[in-house]
């Protein structure tokens, strides 16, 4: 292991890293699962729209 601290150039990555260091992952897992469900719903709606034509 190295003593070099990773610096994140993307603020979103830094926010996620900080969140994971300070909290357990259960809440983040719930957020990610909800986002995936939304993405699959949108894809399903888009797929249904294209198969009707």
C-alpha cells in the first residue's frame, strides 16, 4: 500500500468517496437500486414504443 492520497478531479466522485467513508452503504445501495429501476423502466417504455411501429 502506498501513502499517496488519491485526489479526485470529479466533484461527484469525491462526494461518493466521502459518503462511503462516513456512512454504511445501505442508503447508497437503495438509491442506486431505485436509479436502476427507473433506468430499466425508461428503457422498457422506449423499447415498447419502437416495437409498435
